C-alpha cells in the first residue's frame, strides 16, 4: 500500500515503503545533528557589541529552550540559528512558550517574529533575569502571523520569552525565527540590519577540504563554516552583485580565528581598499562599524591564533539602504579542492564486502555494493538483526594494488563517531592510514596516504543506537584497476541563452498533448480536489489556464488540473522558468516544480529527488517557497526558503531555477529566493540527488496539509494562469 510523507509547510508525493531507501530514523537524526552543531556554536563565541547605539541582534546562536517540540526535527534552537529554512514547532496544544538565554542582562528594544503558518493569535513577550520571575513587555490577542512581524518593546533581562495562549490552527505554534534586538532600530539612510552577503557568491584563497567551502560562510547557517589552509595570508571575499555602501561587517569566528586581519573593499575584485584593520583580534563574534563602498568585500587574514588555518561560521555585510537582491548563479568552479596529483576515482563499481547488511522493508536492498555505485540515493547499512553493534565495517576491492590519497564518506545519520580507514593487500592484515574519535557524519573528505588493494572503513563507535550506514564511499588515488563512471554533462554557463524547450500557449484551445502529459486522479498531502482529464485546463488569451472548481468528480467535491512533461521532455541542468499569475484564496495551492525522472522507472519519492521552483499559498500570496526534497531531508525538513515580497496574485511573475552540478539559484523575477550549494547541502543535510534527468509539473491543488482548508471566502472557480514555460541551456 502506498502512503504519503507529508508535513505542514511542504509538498510531498507518494512513497512505497517496500523499495530501497533509508529507514524511518533518517530524517529525525539528520535534523538533530544540524541542531546540535548550531547549538554547540553558541557556547564557543564571545560577543563584541557595537560601540554606537545601532540596533544589535542579541539572540542568534544563544541557548534556546521551549515548553515542547513537535519532533526532534523542529527543536527550539532552530528558531535562533539564523537559518530561515529551519523552525521550531510545539506540541498541538496551548499554552506553549519559547525562551532564549542572552547570556547576561541586556536592554531589549525590538522582537522580530518570522511565523510559520501555525502561528499564535494571542501571546505575550516577557523578560526575566532568573528564568523564574517574568515581566511582560508586550501583549496581543489579535496576532495575524506573517514573516516579518516587528514588535517595538522596552525592557531588559537575560531571558526573553514568547508565551502563546491561543493559536490559529489545529497544529501547535511554529516559528522560523525568533530574534531579540537591543539598541535603536535602523532608520532610512542608516546602516541596515539585513545581511547583504547571504546567498551571494563567495570565494577564498583556499579551503581546508570540501566540507568547508567559502560558500558556507555566507549561507546563513551557523552550523556550517569556511576554513582555509594552515598558512598566512589567507582571504575570504563575497560578491554583493553591485557596488554598495558598506557600513558594517560581522565576523563569527570558529576557534581558528585571525589575530591580525583587514576588511577590504573593491569595485572590480582586483584593487582593494582597507576600511578596517586590527592586530589584536580575540575571535568570537565581532560586529564592526566600517565606512566604505564596493561590490566585493574581503576579510584578509595575515596572522593566525592557532596552528590551523582561518575559519568563519559566518561572514556578514551590512549596507546603507536596501541591499541588492540580484544574485547570479555562480559559474565558477566549486570551492572543493581537486583530487591531488593525477589521482582518479578507484572504487566505482568495485566488489565490496561488509560485516553485515540490511535487506528489509526499511532498506531494500542496502547491500555493500550500494556504497560504491556513484548513486547518492542508495546506501549500505548494517543489519538490524545482528549489525547494530561495534565494530562494524565495509571494504572495497580495487582490483589491484593502489596508492590511496583521498577518501570521501557521505554518511547516513547512522554514522561512526570513532573509526579507522585501513588498507590491505590480502583483506586479512590491515594497516591504519586514518583514525578519528570525533567523526561528525554528513560528508567527510579525508586526505590520506597509503597503499593496498583493499580499503576499509572500520567503525568502532556508533553515533546512535542504530548501526552504520553510508550513502557513498569513494576512494581516490593511482593504480588499482579503475572503472570510470559515465561522464556527466557539461555545466551550462549562466546566463543561459540557448532555448531547448518551451511552450508559449499561443495556439489551440487546450493543452498540447505532444508536450504535456495530463495527469488525472487524486492528490496527496490531504488535498481535496480531483485532477480531471483536460476538463480543467484551457488556452485563453495566450495563456494556459488551470481552473479549480466546486463540482463533483472522482469521488471529490472539487476539481482542478495537473500536467507534466514526463512522456515528452526531461532535462538535466539549465535555466527552467515559467511566467505565472497565481490565484488568491484560502486553501489554494499553485505550484511549478520538477520530479526526478527515475520516479517513472519505479524509484520512490524522495529518492528520485524533487525540485520545487515555486509554491504559493492562496491565504498569503505575498510569500513564495522554493524547496529541495531528498532521502535525508524532505517534507517539513526539506532544504528550502521562503521569500516575502509583493502580492504575487496581482500580476504575472517569472519563477525560475538556474541549475548545474554545483548549485541551484531560485528566483521570482530578479529576486533570489534560495541559493542551494551542493557542498553545503552535502556537509550539513545529506546527499545531493539532483545530477540526473527531471521532468516539469504544473498544478493547482485545493486544500491539504500545507495550504490549510478552504472556507466560505475561497473563490470558485479560481484560476492559475501560465504565460509560458521555457528551458534554456
């Protein structure tokens, strides 16, 4: 029996539990790992506040607790991690509260709330010095939710709490971000509080490994970081996209900080002007007031505090006025280091042996060969019957003796905390070439030096009560008897101008069935409509019209339309765009998205991958969502972002993704919604499953877990207009 993976806030499709893929633990422990990493960051920083009275964000990365959490995937810490793609959600009852410990008594001037759809209609903001005795500084019984709720308050305390007493849905209370500010809010012409660097193109003089790329310092996630080679000097720079007036820079240092560095600006990326310099830096979080202008902003490190390199959790830039929202998809190579010397992938499709393996309804099959198939959506796992013990191991036969220079492990949440990488010439006598007792999971890129025909991961301490599991185990070096995987297609160069497929909807009276497959039937996620066969689609005035109606069909009381290109067109990489006008109304859910084409050959969702270019909820057409779904992050835990903008139902807007083997950049018109970097996703969330063919989908859903129910105000018929769909390479 097929069943649906769903959660308030994200689209999902049917998933068959009897096919290969991760067991039910995957999402839960993946999100826990991210939350723990973000919380640990909060304890190792020292805050250096601004010298003037400008507004300062006090809460980011600070210890945060709540009355309850809906699940391990939505902890309290997610509301103060600076990542608008993660959230806290409570149990389905009131009252509920969330509180942040600022570390010391602070003067509070503003509270910013970024509500998820499950918001509080009645709540208070309270402060305390002991987390026991509370003073109320704000109260409302008419909260309306929203993404940018800004509350001007006056108070002081070490602890700040939101206490919710009434809610708008049958779910609990949910916040993407809970931000506490001190000082004076920004005024027009003054230094803004927004991070102009987030999601922009970042480059560096070097990177320590593929897990710490330059992009991780500008991704808005304090659980990811850039780190350099262990030498002086080293630099990190960000391209703001246009010349800006620079008024502030925030450096959130990891323990490997700079004692001497300069902040520099440039208009061309070649000639630099120093706008701040120090030789006595003490690390931590440093909020710097600066004055300068430029398109590029650089931290130039000239002396290190440790024997390691330079490392930043976040590199933020503040500008005078509104920062530019244009961000071109990077066309330069990824920041991942190339394989040393003339090394090649030695392990692809080679015979593999493991201590045990899983082959049941939760992981069928998860045999050793799945770790060496170059398929990021298949994995090896130890057996739940006798393999959830220490030690656990897996090895590959390279076919002949080889010199090993690099090993890459893409872990499932069942990873090894302590393990060794070993080599052997007979698969009996092993030599350690790498050892650790502090494995962090996700993607680990290991520089090694050893020789042997066989290479083994030998796990001696598991991260949790399950066994060991690896999506991909790649061995690089020279020698062996390598089989090279199929060559990937070339990356497009953006802006892409070669139109390879389109539908302008200028001819005929209905969908061109040579281009579109009409997909009738019921939807998932609690949707209440029946998708008809052409009855709810038409061509009118040069646009495709998908119409939702109140009428009975297929056992449902509402009908709508859903079409896709599964039988006519698929694409890997390029710019995919559509010009769309969406309807307004409670419970309406227009979407433009893509599914991995291997879904058509039986691979279940989400192992095929899903790319949601645009989802809009009719109850709030000022917001647009872009989201990625994969085995380790899907449903409510998908990797995504929402953008608050103009009323998108008032006119047509262009929704697009620019996609290559290293990045995806999602936009509405010229405004960036989300930049997804492959290295960042792999080192913080899980495998990147998007390097293959996908087909396009357009639909207008009615009701469901994400948009919520319709009501008497929902207009029927409601129409989604599509002016065109185009794909460029």
